[in-house]
C-alpha cells in the first residue's frame, strides 16, 4: 500500500514533458520556409513585401527550434536528482553493533525504493535512457537491496521505461 501511494504521488507531481519534439518541428518548419520561399516569392502577388517577414519567421523558427532541441529536455536531470536522493536514503547506515542508532524506518525505505525504481528509466527523447546502473544500486544500497528488487518487481508492469533489474526496454 505504501508503494502504491508513493507511486501515485510521483505520477501526480511528474514534470511536464520536454520540448524536444516541438524543437524538431520548429527547425524543420523554419528550414522548409527558408528553402521554399525564394521560389514562391515571385509567383505570389505581394511576395516582395512579405519576403522579409517570412525570412525573419523562418530564422526565428530555426533558432527557437534549436534552443528547444538542445535545452528542451527537462526530465533527465530531475530523474537523476531523484535517483540520487533515493540512493542516499537507502544507503544511510542502519543500526550496527558498534553504534546505537534508530532502526530503519520501513515506510521511508519503501518510498525511497519507489522513487528509485520510478526514475530508473526516463524518456526525454526518442528512446528511454537509464538514469542509474543496477550495479551502482547494488553497491550503494547494501542491506536494502532486497527491498528495492521487490519494489522493482511490484511496479515492473506499470513503468513505461522498464524495470531497473529487468531487461532493456524495447525501442518504440
């Protein structure tokens, strides 16, 4: 139940999609406008008057499209930050024989594992990208690894990118 609640919160607060597809359309539209306009200018009445506006529009489309293509992805940095926060929580030391500490809070660990598994893959472009290596998770989380694997199995079907400890997702 804790995992489902945490997953619902993550989905409810998901970041807006990136602007890369719009950037691609902008660059393509601008290049088409700049490439086709010289041939259409003489065929259309008033083409000489409209020509500077079409040229400026084409240049602006290409510029805005390149900006969106290069800087439009927003999911990957946020997902990597979420994964790092989850790894820090899961790798925090628990009770040891030499140091008195409070026992691990299972609900907090479940929420951190859900955050980790939910952001293990991110689709910020044409193909999903893994934000964390399973071997790094194995090395960092230590005793909480079985919990992470259990959450990964539980959420495996509903995650769009794929499982953290499963097969690579198929390219769409």
